[in-house]
C-alpha cells in the first residue's frame, strides 16, 4: 500500500485560521510567476533566431510567459510587428498567436 503525503495541507485542519491564511499567501507567492527580464543582447539574439526561422521556414520551439505561467509552443514564424515588438507563431495544430518578444524565456530551432 502506497502512502500519499499531502505535505503541509494535512496540518491545516489543526491550525488557527490566521495561520491557514498566511500559509495560503505563501503558496500563492511560490506559484506566482513573473515575465522574464531580458537584456538587449538576449533580445537581439531572439530577433536573429526568429528572422532566420522566418526566412528559412524552419520550425522553432518557444518558451514564453502568458497569464502568470510559462507555456511552450512549437511552430513557424508567420509575421512580426516591429512596432509592437511581437511575433506571430503558427503551431503544428494550425493555431496562431502573437507573442511579445519581451515575454520569451527561451527559444530553440
């Protein structure tokens, strides 16, 4: 028989309500994700990789920030907006999405 440990959740029934609230605040902070902080060199590298992928039609893999979490996407570069500093990617499932360059965490060809 496997023992499933629920961590600190199992102790919340024995805690004061103020302590339960404080524990929930800690969990929220731990799960809260922030967009990546890119420097100009990283941004320039991403622009170079995106330009090459656009010109050659090669698929790319992007890890990016959206809605308080990091997501992954495989697809092709369809278009970009220099004004908005964003790139439009078409996925293997024919979905299309605009991704701001400053929200990209990692990229591979």
